[in-house]
C-alpha cells in the first residue's frame, strides 16, 4: 500500500518538474543583423597650383604668330551631278564632252530666261526714251505718225521718219527723224526735229557708247543746241550753216553732224514726194 503511494508521489513530482521545465524553456531569439561601418574614404590630395605664366615680349608674340601654319580651306565637295558622273564608267574624253554640252545648255537656258524676264522692261524703257526725245525735238507736238519705208537705209544714217502733228486740229508741224551715225565708240542713236520750213527744231541723243567725260560731251544740250536753225548741208566748220566741233571730240562731233545732215535730207525727200503725190491727186 505504501509502495503504491510512493510511486504515485514520484510520478506527480516528475510531472510537475516536466511542466515547470516546459514553462521555463525560453523562446529562441531572432538574429539581429549588424551593419559593419565602411571605412572612411581617404581625403583627396589638394590640386597643385599652376605655375604662373611667363609674360612674353611683343617680339616673341609676333614670332609665334609667324610660325603658325595657316591651313588652307577645304575644297568644296563635288556637286551631285559631278559625283554621279564619277560613279558612271565613261571614257574621259566622252565624259568631258558630255559635261561641256550640259554646261553650255544650262548657260544658254539661264541667259534665255534672263532675257525673257528683262526684255519687256528694256523695250518699255526704249519706247519711253524715244517718246521723250520726239517731244523734245518737236516742241508743242503731241502726236507722231511713223511712215513705213520713208527712209532708204542705203547710203544714209537716217533710220525712221515720223510726221509730227500739233494742236487740236492735228496740223502737220514737221518731221522727226531717227538716225544712228557711227561715232568713236559705236553707233550714236539720235532724233532730229525738222520743221516744215526745212530747219532743225531740235536734236536729242538717246544712246551712245562714247568715252565718258569726253565723247559724251556731244550729247550735252549745250552742244546740241548749236544745230537749231540749221538747214540741209550742215557740216563741221565755221561757216553760217556750220557747227564748231568740240575740242578733242572731233570724231563724235562729226558723227552727230552727219546724223543731223542725213535727217534733214530724209525729211526734204519725203516732203518732196508728198508734194508730188498731192499734185498728182489734184491733177486727177
């Protein structure tokens, strides 16, 4: 009986011990990661101070400039056309002919385009210059009728003849004749006014290529006014129907005088034909 009690007590004690151990057993602790600090970076060494520049003299600077080699500019690249021609395998002589032909054609096209763009303005400028000259050599006239075939181009410097009219009734006041005698530098384009009495009413130069400040003096109003009142047969000289030439401009002076004389002759010839035709009509 006692033995059984002892064994029971012993079992109870062991049970309590086991329970206490279970209660006392600590829970496992979590591992804490500890960061190891990085070692500090070593300080950067201080930059060395540049050595002070030595001052150069003016002679040293000039010598350094002279020693500099100037590089020539790069040549421009080939145009697309030239690059294409280089890629095509064509014999050199044939390639040269093709290039020259194309360049010539392009230049001709450009010139033609430029002429077409400026032709109208040039023509308008010439027409205005002629209209102003006609009005200047025939004062008081406001209408000029071009007579086709009135001037025989052979043996004369006269080119065209206009009949000048004035007043509301369109009365015939005379003629205006264009002429182009050859001067020192080429043709001198001019207009001569001739009254019904056969006397010069005015002279105007519309174009010349004479030497500036020398031959161009013959186009000045002061010289051209010397012809006013002259009649057929005018020439350079000192007679009553002559004109003094400009000193040092003899060739140009003679050319202008020839143009005036031919204009007077053309006007006289047309007046004679017109009178003959009127007489013929009157006789009919």
